[in-house]
C-alpha cells in the first residue's frame, strides 16, 4: 500500500461541510444531533456510561437484520442505491468515504467497499489499521460485526467518528487492564471489570497487531462455535496516535438484550453496536431514555458480552 494520505481527515471534514450545504437529509440529521439530550451513570471502578437520546437513530436501532429482511431491501451502501446528493471520497483498496446522514458523532463517516460483499472483518482488518493511521489523531475507526450492530450486514463497511466522544476513549488510560502478552512492537491487554469485557492491542508493529487480531478472531470462533462461513460476534475500534495503534475488541454473545424483545413496560429499545459497547448508549425513544436505570444498563452489557469463563479461556490462549 502507498504512504498514508496526509490530509484525509481534513478532506473528510471538508466533504462534511459541503454535504451539509447540499444535502437536506444530512443537514437535518446534524440539526437533530445538535438537540440530543444526555444522561450519565457512574459505576464502581471509576467509569461512566453516557446515555444519548438520539431519535434520528431509530431506523438503525430498530432495523430488521435477519436474512429475509436484508434480502428484501435495496442495499443503501451500493452505488446504484445511494442518494444522488451523497458524495464520496475515493480511497485505496476499493473503499469510499461517505458522510453518514444519521449521525451519532459531530463528524460521522461510513467507509464501505464499492463491491457488495458480506460484512466480514477477517480479510480486511489490515485496511482498518491503515484507515486509522490516515485519519490520524482526529478520528477513530470502528467496525460492527454482521450480528453485532451492523445495519448493513450484507455490505462490508467501517465507520469513523471523532476521538474522545465515547467514555472508552476517556477512560482507557486509567482502566486497570491485565497484561496478556508483551513484546517490543505489541502489548496485548485484557479487561473484565468494565461491565463488558475487551481485549486490546497496543503498538507500532502493524504485522504483529494483524497477527494478534487474527489469533483472537480464530479463538473466538472456536469458543463460540461459529460456523466456518460466518464470523464470531464482535465490535472493533482502531485508533492511531503518536506513531502507534490502539485496537479494542469487544467479543459478543448476543446482538440485542432481552429487554429489546420484551412487551409493555419491560421493553427498552436497546440495540448495542460498537459505540454503545464503548459506553455511549444510543437511545432513540425518549420514554426509554428517561426511565432506564443503572441496573438495566449493567444487565444489557452482561447479556450481550462474552461470558467470564470463555473470556478467561481467550486470554489464556492469547498468552501462550
């Protein structure tokens, strides 16, 4: 791959400014974002979870992502189906950078492949690292697995948003992580006391990070009995700063908690993807936003994240 494009973050922000002038749907989405209400819950261990009442995300949170529903609708990431007003920056390796018209972040981008190919990270993870490096200190790149929050599980894509938006970004340095593996170009760390569990990779050795991620992916597939043509449930973040990468992997067991499917007062429209796993819980229904409790949040995370026993097995195998 060629050297990183030095000004991709600036080009992306310039595209966003232009799209706000030209595209009514996107402009409306950002005007709605400006009215988002927030609440925060503080948890033992010195971390918080932020709640965002964002009604503009209702289509994503309530999206039907079963195979039959996906097959019935046109793919909104394919060239032929995107709005005429939606512009793109053409990137390397068949990728495009688009402005997301239903934003969570003040700068929210979707980065799909031109090809209509299923959402699978195994073969494209190195490109995620390259994107994180190209977007530099301004943006974090993230990935939702096809059963872990992706509203387009039939079309391979990443997303990006400005850094320090999520509690994970703010908490990460102070969290008491366990060292799993250490080498000159790579440190592998684990955390199981954050309501949800994650593995992280830190370092400047791109090849070592790619190898560690591939190993993690393979172990998770085995631990969760994932079919060979599928991928284990996960969400991934990648950021690059001061010459090194930080990758965080949230292994999952479920897409949506029981409260999502409940009836009456027990129902809460919680559909956690990567941003929610990073501690910014997106809530499109005002009634849910106002009445949800700390116990509801803790229960959601415990239901959807990889259980403690299998997480311990994952860390042991990564250490060997």
